[in-house]
C-alpha cells in the first residue's frame, strides 16, 4: 500500500482524528466506567491501526499482546465498580497505547531499559512541540490541495456549524410550544447546557490535539534506532558497595529464616510472633525495591565482571528471602488485623518483585535475555490479574470469615459500608445470615437513615450505597458490577 504523508492527506488523517475525538466525547463524557469505555478502547485500537496502515507502517509480530491486553483492561473497567482499579486501568491503557505505537513504529527487541523509558518520555514530551501541526496542516491543505469536490465537503461542514445555533433556537421554541415535546427534551437540555457543551468542547479539543500531535511526531521517526552501549562503568567501583550490602543481607536473611520461618530465635522481651510479624513489611518492601535499582544499575551500567555477577546473584537471592519475609509478615498481619486494599496492593507488589527478580537472575546468568520484553509482559499480565480480581469482594470475604472465626472483635463496620458493589454477593449473604430485614429496608428506607455502624446495622447503609451506585446504570453508563450488585440485592430481598 502507498505510504501517505499526514500534511498532504489532511482530509484522511484530520477527519479520522476528528471522528476519534468525537467518539471519545460520546463515550467518556460524564461516564468513567460504563460499557462505553469498552467501545472507546475498540475505537482507539481501530484508530491506531488505520493511521499506521495509511502511514505505511505494518503491525509487527507481538502486536496481538498489546491489543489483547488493552481490551482485557477495558473489559475489566466495564466489569468492576472499584474506582481505584478503574483509575489504574486507564493509566495502564494509556501507557500500553504509547508502547503499542512505539512497538509498531520501531524494532524494540534490542532496546535496553534506559532506551525504553527515554523513548516513552520522548513521545509524551516532544509531541507537545507538534501543537501547531493540526492548524498548519489544515491551512496548507486548504491552500494547496482543495479541489472542487473537496470544496463542497468544506462548505457542507461550514454550513453545519452555521446551522447549529439556528437548530438550538428552534429546538428551544418547539420545546416551549408543546408540553410532550418539552418533557422529552428536558434530558437533552441537561446534556446540551452551556456548561456541558463547554466541557465536551474541552474534551474534544484535548483528544484531537493529543492524538494528532502524537501522530505527527511519530511520522517524523525522530527517535534514534541506535542503542548505545551503557556498560562503561568500572566494576571495581560497584564491587565494594555490593559486597558490603551482600554481607549485611546474608546476616539479615539468616535471622529471617531462623526467627520468622522456623521460629528458632528468642524474640525481644514483650514481643509475640504476631507483634513481631506486623512490623517491617513496608521497610522490607522498600529495601527490595532499592535492591532492584542497585542490581539493574550494576547490570546495565558496569562492565561485565565475574565477581560482580556473583555478588549480584547473592544480593538477588537475599532479596527473595526479604520478599518472602515481607509477604509472610503481611499475611500474619492480615490474619490478626483483617484485609484492606492497601494490603492487597502490597502483596501484589511483592509478587511483581518476585517475578522481576527472577528475570534479573536470568539476565545476570544469560546476558542476551530480553529483560525489557519479559518485564513488560510480566507486569502487564500480573496487573490484568489484579484488575479482574475485584479487591473489595475479597476484602469482604476475608473479613466476614474472620468475624466468624477469630476471637478479636472486628469494629470498623463503617469501612464495610464503603465497599463497592463488587462486594455485594458476600455482604448481602452475610446480612441475610445475620437476620437483616432487606425487604423492609426496601419499603421503608427513611427508617434506616442516620444509624450507628455496628454488626446489626451497617448493612442498611451498604444497601443504600448499592442503590446509589446503580442509579443511571443504563445505556453507555451500563456497568456489569453495578448491575450484578443491584440484581443480587433484589433477588435476596
């Protein structure tokens, strides 16, 4: 297929970007997690595929991974009511889209970590330098490429913009002239109020400018294909640092194995294993991350040296023990002090670190191991798993089971009322088990307002939350988790 240039074919790329920006506004205005987000994700992939094809850039091997992952995260957003997961999904999709574009335009197989990160930053930052391109390309096209047929299209578009104010005026007059038509138009008045039109205009402009600028930047292929050799550092500069840390980590790891795993060491006075376990998991997580940075710097910044490699292997193995110790402390802490979303994220982070350090170990032994590709795949797959896990469901399940089995009393019932509709199957079943009058609540909601939060009353506030979350859950806002939560509520009442 003939390779097209953006400026000379503004009628192709400009209109495609306008359509994409309009789809973004239609799908995402006043809607963060409905089925429309899934439609927007499909439109995003279609837009990338269309533009790359017109630019003469074919999809590379491995593109299916990005396409499937983006779609999986879009489905996850549609299937959960967890605003934290939804927010993280959108960030993940954004960076996956940028990486997908880079993967399509460049051969990334030989890229190292530094090259990968700098390329992503380059795309995001230098695309801003193309901010005048939509206007300059449009003006150039109008002056040099507009033929009579194109003129007709241009005038038709101009006529449409002229007709819009007239349409709104007549629409207002007809709405006041007929009560039935006026009633039907009330929702449209809200949608097309000045404030909403202004917000939609900002959204459209943002998406159009961002998409066109990134497209214009990628056309230039300004990112160098050369991968510089970064292994120039003198290894004997790093060896003393890694050696001292490794000695300390060996001693610390021995203590962890003896005390926490086998309970062979005497604890400080007044300490129980429960109190000992609940301390230190955040510090160990931070140390593990610092170790990862140190190992990666030594691996990719210093010349190869057998002694340095051996020390890095020791440091990595000790880090595995620290990760295991942190995870065990967190699990023991959850057993005594219940589950929260922060604790889920900590356990997930430890799992990610375990996989990353596995790749690091392989990289130390095998120099040509594709660490970047491995890391992207591992982190993405683990995050997809997290996004589909419905954390609030497991928080409710673990904490409810804990109430039945533990001697220490659960007291934060207000916390349970703030769980999203992902937790509805667990909490509603528990309410029925505890004798909640769900049907009476449905018929007399006001009776259960302004109540204290305890074991016998918190559920009424949660039922009210389900109703609030399910309000307006139709059309493009339709969210599967909110629908299931409401459906479960009505089936059980």
